[in-house]
């Protein structure tokens, strides 16, 4: 008998009878909050940075103001062109190792934990949000949901090969619990929160 | 692998020789427990979340067979290759087989307690495969030739000065530099080179969704992602109990996991792997290794609900003062003590006794595992099966005999009180194990029974 059959048979024989799944609707007494304020508060607390963008702001000019006119920015947002993802003639993610600032859109953000949801539609290449030194994300305030429950309602049915929540810069506290930003991935994460 | 025959108590004694260090270890973990409390107490819905998570896991245990089949079918449809391993040895053979097939001898690996449980690193080392653990804490213990002492905080027992020395030796950092920021920066450079050059990446799995065939890996460092997205082959290893029914259930578990582990609102990266990247190969190894047996033990099956947050370790007064290595098992602390005896009751017979049964572990567990009840039940199993220490069994028999005979109990008490008064050094002797780190109280003149008999008449 294959291990597959043996495992499945043993599991079937030993599993208890449980028929119902619990209801996962949040109770009414769950905390209520303003999604923009909470998102900014939480993301800032976990080492990220939130920049509120007004309707009248020129986003590209604002990004250059934040990172400096000389900033080395690779953008995968068509409306915000900077340097392209790949130099001509290659699509090997390893060439991204020298990306300084990666600029991408997020589909939506989650206020309770300061995270943003992105998939291949936004980052194009899976390594992009990790291999860069700094991550810049553009997100609309209208696309903030309060909790992870609403987040998964939005994700439900989405076709993606790889999707992820990102909440702040890459970090570690493995050395005596001292927080260090920039473990392997980006050292900073900035979310430009548009109207 | 090195064979360890010392008991938890003996190994703890070694750990306890350096009192200042034990206090530091204890306080550091308690601080993390407090961060967990702060996160939990902000949320009025916290207890509802725990109850719901526990309920979902009940359903998983009751329907694991169908959920595993559904997960497999969906993962295959997504283009993921699925393997089944009955035990640790088969798991290791499968992983090595994939490496051999591609002629790969150098790999990167992110944190996976399952591969620790299976002894994958040692196995691959024997096969001349170079494995680089990429979680910073795991890399530190790996360079030192150790195993993690905590499932979330692998080098919680290491001081920064020692890490500075270790990095000086292996990574060439300046001698005497123990600055965490600097040392992390050195590790970043060291590991980036590995990420960029290695073709195979192994990761663990936090949750696997039956409904969609995807799996989720949670890290703060981004090391799992740096490894997998720069590799040709991704091998994800998971215990069969990591299945959850639906994608929407991730909302419940991801809200609980990081808050319980470290008090963070979430881990930095919650990566959902559904399909291999173009040109990439993705494998999942589903491992039983005793889990189906544990599922058949009604008293102990709830241990399979564990989501590996480590909250029970951070709160445990015994873990905090004995260190993770004293448990001699990949998963230490209270949860490890109820998982390990399932694999080998005799070898791990000491672990369920390494507890005060205070119940704090059960109170912080995000999926409401009755950990301290199971510790108590394992003690009974172990004693029934004759694996309890002989001295303890003998002492318990004497106690049972005395407690069953009131005259013997009264006599014993009266003799003991007299002895304590007349020969205090005989009773308060440090050679008696109970007196280690304890002092006997001053002996009362009479027992409570005698006092009550006398005072009752006055009323």
C-alpha cells in the first residue's frame, strides 16, 4: 500500500465525528475604528510610513520629494513611469538585486494590522517586493477594509499564482529581541495613501 | 545525531547553574508574553476568535480525510506536485530524491518545525547536501552547531555578545562588535549571496487551504520569499494537520497567530502560494509521522490543533527557567511535552512531568488546546505503561499507603514535626532533592487536626 493510501486510511479510521463548521461572522462587540486613521496608526507602529496624498497633489512629484530627485526608482505602475522592471533582453528575477526603490500598487489595505494585499497583477515578478532596498506602495483610502474577514471576502474567487499581505519593512528581533528593520527584504516601507 | 540520555530535570540543572542568565531568559520571555496580552486585551472579540479557531480545528480533525483529498486535488490542479510521507524517514528521502533528480547539493531553507522534527538537516548533511537556514535566529544556532530552543525565537537563549563572537568566527565581523543592527546587517549580506545563488528553497507551511489548494507561509524577515522566488524549485513541507477548510478561515487564524506569538498585529509577510511561478517547480510534502495515531487518541488529539505560535512556551514558568534545549525535542515547552510522547512514550516520558500544571499554557493558547489537562493525562499513561522514574513511582506508593491510613498519617506528621524541631539540619538538608532552591518552613507545634480538635470544644 502506498503511503498516501496508508495515511488516508489511518486518518479516516481515527478521525472523530464533527459535522459543523463555526460561523465566522464577527460579533457586534468587535472594536470599531476609522479605517484610514487605524491603518496609518498601525502601520507606523510596526515600522512603516504612511504619507497622506491630497487630491491636488502630483503623486510623482511627491514621491520624488520623499525619496529625493536622484532616487533610483523601479516602477511597475503604468501611470507612474520611472525605471522599467527589467533591462531589455532579460526577465530573470536575479537581476533585480540592485533595485533600490520598488514602486507598486496595492489592491487594498487592512486597517487592523496595517497590511496591504498584492498579487502578480501588481508586482509582476514575485521577487520584486522582497529584493528591493525600499518598498513604496500606492493605495487608495477607498480601498481600506477594517478587518481580515473583509479582506478575504475581497480575495475570494481571485485568480492569482502568488498573493501576499505585506505589513511594513522586513524585520527581525532574533538578536536579544532588539528590533532591526531590513532583515533580508526592504529596510523601509512607505504607503502613499491617495484619496 | 548525538544521543542524549539526560532527563529534562538534569538538563535544566545545567541551564540553572548561571542564575543571572536564567533570570534574563525568564524575563525576556515574560516580556513577550506581556506583549501578547497587550495585543489580545485591545480586542473585545479575542475570546470569540479563539473559540472560533478552536471550532474550525475541531472540524478539521473530524474531516481530515476528505480535506486532505480535496487539498491534494486542488493543489495538483494548480500545478503543484504532491508527495505523501508516512514518517520522518520517508519525508527526508522524498526531499533528497527531488534534490538528486535535479543534481542539487546546495539549498536554502526557511523555518520549518516539521523539518526539525524529521531531522532533515542532519540527514541532508550526511548526504553531503549543504543546507543554509535563512531565518536569522536559525542561522545563528546552525552556525553554532545547535538546534533551535524555541519554535518562534530559535536563539532566544543566546546573548548578543556571543552572537558577535560567532559572527566574528564565521562571517568575519570585527571582534567585539555585538550591536544587533550591525550583526543583522552582516547576516543580510551573508544570506543575500545564498538567496541569489541557490536553486532549491525549502519552506514550512503555516496553513494549507483545502478549498483552493494554496498554502500560506508567514515570516517577518521575508526569508521564505527571498529563497523561493529566486529558486527554480520550491519544496514546502507540512504536517497533515496544517489543513484548514476554507480560504476565509485564514482571516481567523492570521488574526490570532502573530498576536499570540509576539504581540504583533500580523507577521510582515503572509505569502499565499497557489501556483508555481512560470518555469518553476513547486512541491508539497504531506507528512503524517504519528499524527494519524494522535488523531485516534481522544484524550490527546486536540494537540493537533496547534498553530505553532509559541505562546505556551513564553508563559510557561518551567520553560522560561529551564530553556528549550532541556526538552530534547524539536518542539519544546508545554505543547512539545504533549506532542513528543505520542512519537516515543518511553524516550519522552520525562516531559509531561516538566510542568507545574498551573494551566497558563491552556489560557493563552489561541486554539484553546487543553494543554495542562493533557500533560496530566500523559503522566497517567506514562505511569501505567511503566515509564515513570522508579524513585517517583516508589515514593508515590508510599504516599498512597500513608494517605489511605489516617493513623499512619497522624503518626508520620507528628514524627516529622518533632524531627524538624530536634534535628533541623537533618530535614533541611540540601542533599534531599526537594530542598534544592527551597527552604522548609518553621515546624508548627501541632497539626491542623490537633488545633481544630482543641479549639472546636471552646465554641
